[in-house]
C-alpha cells in the first residue's frame, strides 16, 4: 500500500544524484535538488492525471517538497552536506590564465567559456583575476584592479585630490557629479 512513498523517495534521490553527475552546465538557475524536485513533481502530476490517483499524487508531491526542505536545512547546518547537496563553484580562470583541466571536468569548451565572457562584456581574459562556474551554472568573475570600472566614489576621490593640488585661485567649490545630474 505505501510502496508509492518508497518509490517517490527513490525517484527524487536517484534524480538528484544523476543531475549532480550531469554537471553544472545541465542546470540553469536552480540547484540540482530543486531541479529534480520540480521535474519529479511535473512527472508525478502527469501520471496522476493519466491514472487518476489524486491522493497518491498529493502525498508524493508533499514528500518531494519535504525531502527538498530537509536537504536544504541539512545543507545550511553542515559544510560537508552543503557541498554534497548543492555543490561548489569551479575555478576556470586564475590571474588571466584558463584552467583547462577544470573546463574538462565541467565538459565545457573554450568557445563556450569565451561566449559566457562575451555575454558579460569581457573581451580580454587577461583582465580577469578569477572566474568560476557557479553551482547554478552561471559565470562569476572578479576583474583585476587595472580592468575594473571606476566607481563614482573613486572618481570623486580623484577629483578631490586634484582640487587639493590646484592653486587656490583656480579651485572652484563645486560638485561635478551634482552638475551632471542637474543637466540630465
């Protein structure tokens, strides 16, 4: 009678393991556990409609959600289980150098990495301090200081330093950024 509960648990755990083995490229935004849960729920709902087993479907969906919540809670409490259930980012660029053996682990080609960099507006790999493929499959990166964009705070600090070096007769008490805002 309760074999469907056992089968539901087996399906979600097996799906989670298989999706983790599939790698980071196979998932877009969700963690593997979330993806398996969503896919499992969709599959079970499809079967429920075909077989007209409403209460078994509701029980299975509830079990899937419960397993997801328990796994997420365990992952929050333990670094080991966090790495096991959710994964960890994979370093693909360090100090402007591509780490090819990590690309091989991810089953990602150089062209695919370069495409992701172009999508982020990065044209020169040597400008990158570190780049990782995150657990959700997205590219995370940190630019070297020489390639990082100038912030408004940094620009204001430079302007203040320049004003301090100007002779007092040439200094004008004004805020360049405030004048730009007024013109817009």
